[in-house]
C-alpha cells in the first residue's frame, strides 16, 4: 500500500454527487467540507460561503466550473477558493463590495484525488 493510500480518507462516491456535482461531507479530519467534481477534477473546500455562511455543499457546480452558493449565487473558484462573483439577487448591487470584503479571504482547499469512482482526501 502506498503512503497516499495509507493516509487517504474516503469522502464520497461520484454517484452520490448527483446533478449538482457537489455534496456536503461531514466528519472529515478537517471538519465539514463541500466535495465535488469540476471540469472532471475532484475538489474539496471549506463548506461555508464567505457571504452569509450558507452550506456550499448544498449548492451546485456551474457550467464554467465554479461552485455556486445555494443562497445568493456567489461563485467560487474551486482550485483557489477565491470568490469570483459576489452575491446576486437583492445583494447584486453590493456584490462587488461583498466580493472585496468578505470574499477577500478564500475558502480553504484540501488535496483530493479521484480513485475507483470516489473522491478521497489525501495527505
């Protein structure tokens, strides 16, 4: 067994992601994470939106590969964790301000790999 296999933690199967391509995974070594697939690559990020702390694992992966917040449609780059679009709807006039202030701190990202149709936390 390789070192990465010894220290890997199973998070979720690809089938469990459903149409949203993301899921909430609780009780990981890093707490609750949003885990999914974007552009064919697995990702794992901290689960709370920087705007009003919505569960990002309850959102969806957009056509352009961003993770979209289920509450106000903020978008996050899953590779860097950076907010790339601020909140929409009633918050849209303030989206730029929210992006610069609360979005300035990126989501935490965690190393994952796709193995046997499942996403594994590695390291």
